C-alpha cells in the first residue's frame, strides 16, 4: 500500500471542472491556469513517490516509470478510441462542434496521437493530451533528479530565471497554455514542496484551503478577463504560485469523523479524485456526442448536460479499465513503503491518489 499525503481528490476534480468549463463554455479562460495547478500537484506527488515508494535505486526508478505509463495510457486510449469511432462515424459533426477534433495531417502528429509524446495544439482527438505529453516528460525528469534535493533546487531556480527572463525580454514567447518553461517551473515548485516544505511551517491546512479557494476565484476572474493582455501572459505563473501554497497546505489535511451519504470524507475524496483523470480526458468528446442529436452549441447549458454524463462515463473507465490495471500497478510496488524524507508530509498507509 502507498502513503496518502493529504486530501487532494476534491481539489483535483474541481480543477478538472475548470478545464471542462474552458472547453465547453465559449469566451472563458479558466482552464489553462487550472492545468498549471495540476502540474504543481503532480510535481509534489511524483517527488514524494520517487523518494518513498520507489526509492530503491535503479529498480525503483524502473518501476516508477512503468507505473506512470500504466497510469496515463489505459484511460487515454479509451478516450482516443472513442474519438476514432466518432471521427469515422460523424466527422463533420465533430468538426462543427470543435475545429480541433479532426485527424492530423502530418505523419509526426499522427504518431503522437498514439504515443502522446509530442502532441501540441493542432488537430487531435483528445484535446487535453498536450498536457499529458508534458506530464510524461517531467515524470521522467523527476524520476532521474527528484531524489536529490539540491538538483531540484537548481531546477527550480533555472526554471524561474528562464520564465521571468522571458517575461522581461520576450513575453510573447510565453503563450500561457503551451509554455514548457512555465510547466517546468510548476513541476519544480511541486518538487520543492516535498524537499523544503517543512521550512514553511506556517502553511497548514487552513492556509491551503484558503489558497485553493483563491485559486478557484482567480481562474474565475481569468474567465472574465480574456480581453486583458496580462491575463494570457501572467495567469499561468500566478496560478502556479497560488497552487504551490495550496498544495503545501492541503498535504497536511486529514479527514475528520464527518460522513456524507454513509461515506467517510477520505473515501469520498478518494473517489472524486479517481474520477478526475478520465473526466479530464472525456468531457470534450462527451460534449461532442451531446451536440450531435441536439445541435447544442458550447455554453453553460452544454456544460450542465455534458458534465454529469462525463462523470458517469468516467466512473465506467475507473470501474472497468483502471481497476484491473491497478492490480498490475500494485504488483510494481513494494509491500511496505519506505519512510518519508525529512520535511515531507506525514504519511499514513492508504492508496495514493495519482494526479493527471
């Protein structure tokens, strides 16, 4: 079994809902800052894992990387297969709903549809796959350097210098949702939380909850501020900084005795977190399906209809795809977890919630 640092499931599903709102409601900018908040959380959790569960040298590194593959690819291929079926059956209907939902024209982009690595913002069947490409690249980076706190510190400093240097000299190079330097800063910030979070002892659950609330409000503000030039240039970095405080505080959060619908808070939070990744992948395609017979355009009505349907489809993916794969992933983990590195969050034996 794996240590479960804090309660991140509800936080993750809320971020996924912001991404869905960005895709399904025209004229808002709430999604890209939420993606960079995901990156901060991923950086923290992956560094936690490589220093704990997979801390045993090269063997641990190999098992860590294989476990990441088993985490990312099965659900992605479900969404990709759905996209292929829709592309074959109703290509014009997909294109009417979203110009991105079409088969790429170049060989490299077609290969990237299968490998994930190298996907960009061109034609694609899973619109969020570009972020998975970033995730896989930085998972590998954390696997190799995440055990060394000084290397993580250098990584963070270099990322910050590049980001703020580009802001000062060439801000147009930092398109928010496609910025590799800002993604690097976000993952490095997550790694720093693991290695140095104990030095910010003032960031406790209350501060984490406040920061998470501010992050949601900020993403909502970006929704109303798309015409402001600064929102596209600075939203990702601001979201990264707020998300770092949220992650540092929420890692200490532990469930109380409250039960909702007969379910304790820890179980509810974990189940919501389980839904976040398939929901992140499926919501756009489910909305396209809704639009085919109804003709509904993107908007809040579409969001209200597609969201529960996407959650239901996500439950099916968790139940029938991810649960069987989880048995394979469990075989890659040691029977007992390695004690956490100094300064990391308190651990308790439970199933870890893996991020998107």
